[in-house]
C-alpha cells in the first residue's frame, strides 16, 4: 500500500500499489484534483510532487512535451500520466473553484 498526502485537501489516503492516480482520484471524491483530456495534452491535472517522485511512474513523452524541463526538475507532473508505484508520496496543486 502506498500512502499519499493530498496537500490542498489536507487528506492522507492509502492506495494499492500500481494504481493510476486518475483512477484513484475518481474513486476518492474528497480529492479535488481535476482532470480534463486525460491524455497529457491540456494541463488541467498539473501538480507538483513534494515528496516521493521516485515512487511514481517515470515521466512520459506527453509530460516532456507539455512541461518545461525546469518545471519537471522541480517536481511538476501531469496527474493523468501518473501511476502510484509504492511508498510515501506528497502532492500539491493549484486549487481552482470548479470543484
Ligand atoms: S488531464 Fe489533460 S493533461 Fe492531464
């Protein structure tokens, strides 16, 4: 089981190793992270990994294309591209009013 802290929602949740973040968020109505295109091209799901980037799936081509290199280096990722591998992870993102 991986442990994820969703900072903007102040939520600590446990997640089965190998789960896609988008699926986990779908099943966790209290998580306010939003998704749009779901395929790495709109940026709606942009987030920053505060801890545990090594516990997430590798950066995809879509992320490399959408995000700036320096943003990637600072832990920015696209939520729709992420799979939770294991361990402890902390995520944050800019909350919007939509949800
Ligand atoms: S939902 Fe569009 S980039 Fe992730």
